[in-house]
């Protein structure tokens, strides 16, 4: 029997100087420091997905994502680590200059196909058939690790952070996280409902308008048969034009976090979510003085990859 993968506990750290600037007590859960596949929430999901699928004896993966996707990079690296083949469908045109995540996926030996977003399922089905004809037993994973196992990974992660909160004697009012496919936020909602019922989960959209984002979160909760009757906190006010786009205010947020306390955020996911956190404090939706955890989902690689004017 194949050994199960195990996620090492990731740090929970307090940021006193940024806390002073924001007017809250800020703690950050560093999933960016997961030690394999360059870290991030996608690795946490993939560990659970791969562990849950051991009995099926897969030896290949078919998945999808955007050009900045941390998921595709994580899949390519973990597949290579296991000696598996990886087929990746990118729902975009092939860029003239490859993003760092794409470079790493190519470097790890993944076969990558580009297509329109509306054709992703067709392209993934075609890749599955081709792999089966070539003698492989491929595992089908939706982009972002959007699956019941992916949701359960973050439901379980609440147990981890709940222990850390008790060790640090904190009772966070909110956990704020970047929300894309919805499965990370859904897992945190399910876990907090059971183990941290006084903590609200706030998702900051990095890709979807509110109606679609809420629908994805609700769909994710249904995947694990979790009947959630509370209000889902999801904000699409900070998209800055959509997935992969940013603006000067978000760039200044990224610069300020790095200068103030060495906190590295990227413009695709965490920088956008952190900018949302700042504005929710300003608007009073997050109360001054309360304890807040920001769940760092990773993506230092996207900080390096994207062309934003923060380095000069």
C-alpha cells in the first residue's frame, strides 16, 4: 500500500507593526510555508486528494487552471515527484512570455494544452481518453483542486488552526482568505462551524462576481454534504478588473506589507485578499481592535512573475 502524504503544521504568526497600522490584532496562517511543491493552499488540497485516491492506483493526472494558477504548478511537481504523467489544460491563450508557474509546470514535464474557458471540459475529457489509450490510469482533478477531498482538506485545517489559537490564547473574530474556486473557503466554513463557531470566515474574491462566487461555495459545501444555514461572507468589491488584474492601491498594499514587516503578498491572490481586508476594516465591517487571522494561501512565485510596478 502506498504511504499517505502528510502536511506538516504551518506557522501561525502575529504581525505587531501591521496590526498597529490596521487597528486590529493580525495573525497570519502561513500555508505559503508548506515545504513541498513551492507551498500554498493547493498543496494542502492535493495531499488530501491524492491520499483519498490511493486505492484506485492512479499513475497520471489530468487537471486545468489559468496561466497564474498555483494549482497547475503544484500538480506538475507532485506528479513528477511520484513518477506520474501530468496533462494540464490552461483556459487561456498561450502567453508570449510564460508565467513562472507555467515555466515550472513545463520544467516538471507536464504536457500543457491551451484552450478557451468554454472548452475546458472537452479538452480535459480528450486528455483523459488519450492517457487511457496510452495505458495510463489518470486521476481527473478540476482546477484549483475543486473537489470533496479539497474541501475536506480545509475542514481538517480548522482543527490545526484551532489548536494553534488555543496555544496562543487568541479567539479570532474573523478568518479572511482569498476565494477563487470556493473550495478553500467552503472547507473553512464547514470546519469553523464545528470547531470555531464564534469565528466568521470572510472570502475575498480573486476571480468571480458575487453571484457566481457564492454559488461555487455552496456547491463545494454540498460536495461534503454539509448543510450550512448561516450567511456566507464573500466580497467581490476588490477584483480590480478580474482574475490576474490589479491596480495601484493593491500594489501599494503589497509594497507596504513587505516594507513594514517583511510580509510577502502576490497581486493575483493574497495581495488582493489583503487589500480587501484593509478596506473591510476601513468600512467598519471588520471591527477595530478585534483579532483577525489572514490565511496566506501562497504564491510568492506570482509576485515574481507578474509585471507590477512595486520593485522600483
